[in-house]
């Protein structure tokens, strides 16, 4: 069954803790993306990667970090420097071409206690 | 700079009636345009896209969208709405000169179809 998986579905974090969100795809896509979704604001791009061992900051990268050591995996770490991390996080992937749509995972809802 | 506007936060329509969800865009070059749907607590699902060619694009679940270059619009339409169409809809654009494959998303429009 091809697709994108994200884990965990729900995540709770205490203030001051770093947490890592998992994103795995078996679609053989080169490009992967992390978005943050807040109510009424649509999706905002955190980081993206067009190829293994390379990634670029998106529009709201502060307080986040990523790695892309394998084609299939693009984990996102929410650090304690992120001032307002409570949100719904979506991972996506696409073929590395301009015409192709992005495929999205089911999301991780992060709540800071 | 690229941008996408969805001017309506919510659209209400009765089941069986036609629906339209509006989207306008601003890009420096020619756009690639996309529509996605999101059900509660789920990821986004791709509905349709415009790349080039026929201005009327047909997609999943009976949805279609019309690209209008002069009005810089890409409105989503369906001839007969279903209650199950109730969801959050996002329009997105990619500026062709941009080689990063990034999408710019609108803020979303909530569609409510009443029985």
C-alpha cells in the first residue's frame, strides 16, 4: 500500500522539550515538505527537501529542524525555541517536477501542555 | 510575490444544488493551480490541477474547476452538491519560474452542504 505515514497521530509536549515528528513515504518521491496548519490560516511551509541530504527553509522555519538522510524519511524536530508549537503538522511528498501534485500524510496534532 | 486568495471563509449550499468555491491568484509567470480537500483531522487529498491546455479541468468526486487567465481565477465547481462534500477546501498555486516546487496555499474555504 503506497503512501505517506506520519507518527504519532497525537503528541503532547511539555514546555522546554524537543519533540520529533516522523514522516515516511514509499512513493519513491524525491521531494518532501513539512507544513504547519493553524485554524483560519491555511498551510504554511516549514521546511522542504528536493533531494536526499539537502533541505531548505520555508516561510516559518524558526524553532524547527529537519534531516533528510534517506529518500523515504523526513523527520521534523520541534525545538524548545519554537514559541507557539501547538498546531497540526502535515508532511507531503511529490515527484521532483513542477507539474505534479503533492501527496499528504494524515498529520500529527501537537499540543504543548 | 506569489499569493492565493480564497475570499469566502465558508460556503453554504443545499444538497443537489450547484456549488462554487472561489480562488484567485497572483504570480509573476504562468501558474500551476491545484485544489485539495481536507476532512476533519485528516491530511489533504488532491482533487484536480491545471497545468496547461483546456481551461476546464475535471477532477475527483465530480468536481471541476475553470481557469480564467484574464480574471486570475480558478474557481472550484460541482453541478450537484452532496452532504458528503462538506469539508475544508484549499486552492494552491505554483509559479512556473520557481524551481523549488513549493506550493502557496490559500487560507481555505469551509463548504457546508445541508440536507
